[in-house]
């Protein structure tokens, strides 16, 4: 009994104090961290139990010096086999239900989770070919309309509500481009105010990408021809990486940028500085008055990798063959 209590306490303590995750910078991160901590607690408990039994067995049942006899003929223990099969099955079932609940709370698996016309929907009608989803279907609320889950989106209680900040995100080889529709600002960095709900409308201009915020515990696919959605509420001011988590080409590893969570005053000042520095009302500080080529636009982003505009042009030429 004492050993069981000690094992339980050690497992719970380590499951909550493992230090394996980066800082939690959003409200949504708490849901993912709770699931991860639970899995760590269960894993450590099972690991200590199994390894402890193995160590005790090796010591207690080792062959003694001078003992040349055979061991007892053991053919199996049905109750024990049922026990060590049932316990992992129950643990996996509980973790599965828990993870399903967390994923749904973050916007996945909801049967009517979207009214956004940019999110793919399928009308469940007799005779419909469901192998090809209807893209850009008109927004509607109906028990016969089901969301095509493309990953984490908006939680059901947040779906349909306007966000405090809306940003259109374009993924391209090998950069992220952020456009703020309300102000007309376009930038290679993402700036958002703290404690405000942020909605990202993501799409890809060329191949599949994945918009990943490690400190926010969120990742969403960006798909050519579709608009996917990602909502979150940052809670910590700071600078965080934005990473592409989908192999998208030769320079996939260089497709990184920064997310800046700022106070409302700092965010407003940044927006105003971008608007004030624009050459005219139709261009943003991040773009030239004349639309640049892909190679020229990407050159600042890949300069640290030693990639030249000529190399990018050659890469695109080879990929189009």
C-alpha cells in the first residue's frame, strides 16, 4: 500500500512538473497542457510500476550460486493476463475520450462548427457525391450541414462571433504574409494585442503548409484553394516563433517568422507606424509600389540561408517542369 501511494504521488508530481513544454502563451494552451500532463502522469505511473516489478523480479528470482535445477513449469496465468490487458485498454479509452473532448473544444469534430463561407462544407443530401466537398458554400445553419474538419478551427461557442482582430494569412514558398484587412497593412510578421480574440484566415498560394504556434499549442493546415480558420486569445506579452510544420519544399526549414503579442497601446502604435510609412493609401510598408516577383519578395527572408534570387528562380523553374 505504501509503495502504491508513493508511486501515485511521484507520478502526479512529475506529471505536473515535468518542464517539457514551452511557455503557455494562450488560453487554448491550457487545454492541451492539461491533456499532456494527464498522459505524462499515467505514463510515469505505468513506467515505474512495470520497471519496478522487473527490477524486483530480477533480484528476487535470480539464479543462486550452485543452483543447477530448472525453474518451475509455468504455463500462464489467465487472470493476470486479463488484468494487464484490461488496464491499458481502459487507460487508452479514457485518454482517447479526453483528447476527443479537447480537440472538439478547440474546434475539431464539431458537426456544425462553421458558418464561415471560406470554410469547406458539405450538404448532406440524398444522391450527393461526398468524395468532393463543396468549397466556398454559402453560410448556413442547418442540421443537414456538416463541417469538413481540416484541423483546429474555432471552438463551437466562438463560431460565428466577430473577432477583435482579423488577419488574412498567406503561406508561400518560403514565407508567411500577414494582411490586416481593416487597416490595409501587410507585413512579414504577425502582431496581435494581448487578451484579444484573434482570427486568422489561412490559405496557401502554392503547396500545403502548416501554420504552427508552439507556445500557443495550435497548428492549422493552409491548403491551396481553401480558407481555413484559426482562433486564439493570447495571454502573455512577448515574442514567439511562427513555424511551418508541413514539408513544403527545399527551404522548408527557413519558413519561419515571428508573432509579437503586444499591449493594446503598442499594437495600435505599430499599426499606425505601418500606415504612416506607406508610400500611398493602396500600398503597405511591407510591399513595393510595384508588385515584386516571388524571388525578389522572398530574398530578405532567405538571405540568412545563403539562398539567392537566382537559386529561387532556378528552383521554381525545375519544379514547374
